[in-house]
């Protein structure tokens, strides 16, 4: 009896192991982006207290090179995270129809959260790339520059009205899914985690819109 080739014997195991490594990398990139978004919220939101405070923080970022180095790194993480997540996102219309039909039939909240995360992720890839390109090609970041961009074009106001909730919906759901998928929170703890997660995401959106409002009416003279 002829022996089975070694590559055939180990191929399924290797494939599963590779998929697990990619899932782990997807989780790590997602966690890094969540941490970045919280730091970004504090940085930009500091303009609510005082534009000078935001400008002072911006000078620290410029002096340390965090803006010049960190910006491209975040852009790379955004693209990498999307590529990793895209392995499980249906792009064909037929597959999308099946996904929506299954979500409706099962009436499963976590399934709907995954659908929202997938849709918001695709929106963020486009809008986030535009935002990062606009900001990184006009360094340093200052409250006055942000205000000027918004006041010069209402289109930018509409852009961020869509972008802000998309970011925090995706971030909030992403954090929840990390906690659940990796066994940090069990089934019994999911309802409580969803409530706390929704509260944090809603608070972040409020701060985001307050910051947007502050820039729209900030004097740039």
C-alpha cells in the first residue's frame, strides 16, 4: 500500500493553523486601531476645552515625530485590518443577499452586529483613507486648520456627520466581538457588555459631534 504524501496529510492542519494566525493578527490590528481611536478622540476633543490645548498637543506630536511616523503606520494598520477582515466578508451580491436573509431568519443580535460591522468597515476604508490623506498632507494638525476645512466647504461637514457614527459603531462592535470571540466575556456577560459598549460608543459620538460643532464655529482669524 502506497503511503499518503505528507503535504496531503498536513494540509488541513496547516490551513487551520494559518487561519488562526490570521484571526489573531486581525484581532491585534483591530485592538491597536481601537486604542488609536480613543487617543484620537481625546486629542481632537481637547479643542472643546481649548483650541490652544489641542495645538499644544499637536506640537508635542510634531516634536516627537509621532504625526509623521504614526500617521502612515495607522494607515497601514487600517489597510491590513481590512484585508484580514475581508476574508470573511461576502462581496458578491448573491452572497450578501444570503447573509441578510440568514440574519433576518435567525433574529440573532450578534449576527446583525456583524453585518453592521462589515458594512461600516467598508465605509470607513474609503472615508478613513480620505480623512488620513487630507490630514497627513497638511501637517501640522491644528484646530484652526480643521476649522478652516469645515468652514470653507459644507461638504466636509456632511462627510464627518456620516464618518463619526460609522467609526464608533465599528469600533464599539469590534471591541464587543473581540471580548466575545476570544472568550474574555462569556454568554451570560454579553448583555451587560453590550450595554456598556453602547454607552461608551454613544459617549464617543457625542464628543465627536461636539468637537465638530466647535470647529464649525471656531474663529480662524
